[in-house]
């Protein structure tokens, strides 16, 4: 633990002209007294750390000293490619590995380029969770992530509706979608998707699996996400849309379904209105979604949904009166 901290201190000093004791303490998450002891240990080991005294003083390396410890390990190199998703790294237990990798890369750069990482971080940030949802990290995510990195088979217990099932899985990849973690894993001969927060137990097995070289995680996820979006659209409603309603439809319901429905619409009629057959998740969902279009949409079928809109219109008239 201390050896890793000393190496990190050298890399920090190598990547910057100088650092105060307070700055080093903050970066290393130790006290300033510990920083002073660590600097003394480095000096005794032959690392030329120089202390500038005074109010604006600090620590720096002298004599153009360059450590040879800048080589990236495999885990650091892999984590470096995820460094733009700090919350995801933290959730998977890889924050320290990624931090070490960034320090090594920074230390290897020319002095005039060492602010590149800071400049990028000031300009770009990825916030993965959806709005109005408190992000929660599944307790078993680090264990699943370890198995994914290690290509190690696991036995997992998984909540499915009111029952728990146990499966032996080959964990291929993790996906963070709108703040929810999913696992793409092979179960038997099939590749499936599991929500991490529904795992109740994950036990790594002794043997590893051979990853298929043809598996493409982004392509697999895109296909499964499209299948899921289509699978939940089990009902259909007929709607007459004004030109404004046709433009706004994709903003209140499933975007792909809305765009396809408008492309295949009947019309326009003499008032420019289109009649569309729109796939929806349920009539209740369609009611709440299409209410957002107000007078730009007229529900024609099924009759029970049209009746709900007629009732809503009557209630609105009672609230606001005749124009």
C-alpha cells in the first residue's frame, strides 16, 4: 500500500512543476505529516525530491529526474479507455486503477502537453443516469465486473418475477443504460441480457471461458435494445394528427414507432391532417402520452380510448369554459 503511494507521489511530481504538501496530501488522501515522511523516504531511496521553503514553497523533482515506472499494466490500460466515465469506474471498483493509468500517461507526456487531460475534463463530462432518478450502484456490480474482466464463469442467482433462478453464465460485457447496469452473458447456447440489480448472488468459478472473437458488444446491445423497444409495443391506436401533431409525435411516444407511423400514414386530408396507426405499450400509456399533444391529435380508435379523451376534453371545458 505504502509502496504504491510512493510511486504515485513520484508520478505526481513528475507530471507537474511542483506541488505543495497540502496538494499532495489531497491527491494521495493522507495527512501532510505522512507526505513529509514519504518525501524523506524517497530522498533516502535516491529519488531527488527537493523541498522549496517558504509560503509559496512545495516539493519538486530536480535534475530532470524521470522514473521508469511509467509503463502501463494491462488493467491500467483497459481502465484508461473508460476514464471518461468516472462514475462507472467507481461503481466497478476501477477508480484507483484508472487514476494510476492517467498519472502514468501524464508523466510520459512532454511538459507542454501535461495539461491536456485537465483541459479535456474541463470541457467534456458524461452524466449517464437519467433525470429524476437517484442512481444506485448494485452491490454485486464489482464482483460481476471482475468476472467480465477476467473472462471467468460465474454461478448467479437472479430474481425473475416472483421466483429466483440459478444459472451458470459466461459474462461477456457490461452496459450502463440511463443509470441502470446490465450484463450481456452467455447462458448455455444463448446470449442473454440481465439487470445487475436483480442478481442476489454471484459466485466466480475456477475455470475461465474462451471469448468468441466475433462478439461485438455495442452491436449486440443495439440489436437487443431495438428488440425490447418493439416487444413492449403490444397495442395499436389510430390517431389523426395536424401537421404540428405529426412533428411532435416522436417527442411524446416511442421515437422509432412514431417516425415509422408518420411515414406510413394516410393523407394528408384537405386540412393537412394525417391518419396514423401507432403502436403503443398499452392504452393507459397511450392516453398519458397523447394528452401531451392536446388539440394537435384526435384519437379515432379504439372506441374506449376515444371515450377517455372525450371525457378529458369535457372536463377541460368545464375548467376553462367556452372560448
